[in-house]
C-alpha cells in the first residue's frame, strides 16, 4: 500500500504527521485484503480477519478504546471478520 497528500492526523501509518507529496509505502501492514478510508483515518482488513485502524481518533472512531490519534496501526478491539 502507498499513501500521499495531507497526513495531519497520521493517516498514512508512517509514524509521523508530515504531509507527503509523493507516494510513500505504508509501514507495518502486511497481508492486507481490503482498505477503507474515512475522514482523516483509515482501516485495513487483513486476511486473518483482524481489523486495523490509524489516523484521527478524536471521537473514538479507531475502536481502540481511546481518543488518541494514531500514526501507527492499532488492532480494533473485539472484531474478527469471518472471511470466506
């Protein structure tokens, strides 16, 4: 996965909030099946059924029982998607 553009909430999972003007590889995520993007946050569904989130978490949208913005992916608590 690659990301670029506005990174003010850490939504690129590169460990910083520095904007990126060229594509950069997203760090720490492997075996990703599908990616979802929201307003300043993103999520990835891995092949093992776990859901991972990062970026803006001002109202708890990352599902990690906090409201702390994340520049590294965190596993969403209590969710394991059954993949067929």
